């Protein structure tokens, strides 16, 4: 999520942060990933994954409506980004509260221990893990230091933004199809609708594939095949409309 190498070295705490980096606190950790591992989790852009499937436009509208009813929520996320024979694991906790307050706590290999928030005033605040946490930066929410391992912007990682991405794809001329009923497939622990985004000119190649909960209509897993570095994200333990305090989104 956070890469403090450039801006933090310009701060009064540069020596302190540099010492932390040299002590062995890398912002990323990579491990080999094989084609067999991808196959085991059904990470394959060829589609349709299941048949029969039907048009997915109305289904996406329903997803967006369900998400819009969430005033606040928390969840656990994990993203596996495939980078030239290796994988970067970005995992942690995400908190959201309307209109656009967010908090991300990194617990995985990618920048473990770092925390970032988007406050009620629209400004982002962030700090690294370990000794780097002594420095708290105020940033623009679009700052690249807040990007996830797969390049996604922090401010675009809430569920409503994900639904908006799907609608933008439809407006750009891409198509959607969805399974007619929930199905069980490898890589997802419970039956789910399968939603696929594809180009009409190449219907056998998916751009994105999303597994959607049959009751809440929230995504359980989201595969991006069209990224420079393809990735697969999962969300679990979603707790919605619990009345999160504004103080949670301060740093």
C-alpha cells in the first residue's frame, strides 16, 4: 500500500526511515507461483467458466443497489498479484464509512504494519509499519504511495467504486454475462454467481471474472486478467452497518 522511499527521505526523519529500510523491512515480498498453482485456483481468463450464462447488465445494477445500502462496513481482503513468475500478497483490513471515509491496515507481506486513512475532510494520512510509523504523512488520496500492490488506488478500493468500474466497462462497450444460478467452483469456498466481463469481439477471453454472494450480492472474489500484472482478490468477514465511529478514520 505505502512506498515511503521518496517523500520520507526528504523529511526530517530521513535517517531514521533509511535505517529501518536497511534493517530489512522491505515494502514487498515475492514468492514463486507456478502455472499449476494458478490452475488450482481457476485463475484462467478463458470463458465462459460455466454454462448456461445470461446477460449481466441487470445483475450489475442489483449489485450496485445492494452496495449503496451499506452506510459503513469492515472486511478482510487479500490480493495476489502475479508479477513475471512471482506473486505479491497484499492483505489486510479495510474499513469504510459514507460518504468516502476509508481506513486500510496492511497485515500481509506488502508493506506489513502500514496504515492509511482517508479522512472526513478528504485528505489522506498514512504511516509505515515498525519504526517508520513514527512519521505520519498527509497526502492527496490519489498519491501513488497509497497504491495497492496491483496498482489500484486506495480511494477506488471500496465496494461502491468496484461496482462503478463494472458500469464503466459496460459504457466503454464491453459486455457482461452471469451464471443463471449460484455454482460451486474451485477457488471459492461457497456457491456463488459467476459474473464475467468480456469484449463482444472476443467472448471467449474474460477481462474480469467476479464471484458474487447469492444473498448479499457482494463480491467474494475478483480476478483481473486485463491488468499489466494480473491479480486475484478475495473479501471475507464483511460486517456492514455496524455504526463505525468517525474517529476510526483519523490518523
